């Protein structure tokens, strides 16, 4: 299979506390979606990087779990995953995403709880977003001064 690439862009205007930005995805699902200091560090309407990361992780893990269950001979009726992304202020003054907690529920006929939990762990190890968060991908940066 060829490498699959997905694209999104983010534009930020102004300083961190008073500026704002917009996020757009190539698919059009996000179209000039606003984000700002207040949507990230307060509770203002709009999105933020941590919410988007949590959404991506929940979606990716649900797919990985359904696939892993199927490979083990179980046919999942549903997999429902919630991801909670935690951003904490460091003593140095910066910020760090410290954890992403996954909570998953599955409706899977014919599976016992111990096997369900074991397959859930295997799926987490196979989840591409989990793996990139563990440092499993190279970050390439090209910086151009406009």
C-alpha cells in the first residue's frame, strides 16, 4: 500500500494572548474553524489543538480496536472511545501534553471481560496515533520566512 497522507493547515494572526487562528482540513470537514488563546486555555467556544488531538486519538483507537477484535475472531457491534488530552503548565513556564487517557466501551458478542481487556491493550499498541504520541514518528520541519 502506498503512503497515505492527510493535510490540514492552521493560520495564526497576532500574539498568543490576543491573537486568533483558523484551522482548515483538506477534506473540508474543518473549514476556517476558529481557535484562540481563550478556546485553548479558557472555556470559550471554538476548538483547540488538544481537543483535535483527543478526537483523532479516539477515532484512531476505535478503528484499531475494532480491527484487532476482528482479527481475533470477534465481530464488534460497536466501539465507543473517549480520549481526554491533558495539557499542563510546566514549572519552566511552558506547557506539555502529559497524558491522553482512553476510555473505551465495546459491544462485542461472545467475548469475556478478561479477553476484552487484553485485546484492548493489544489494539492500543497497534494504534497509529498512540504510537506517534509515544514518539514513533519522525517530525520533519521546513521553515520559510515570508
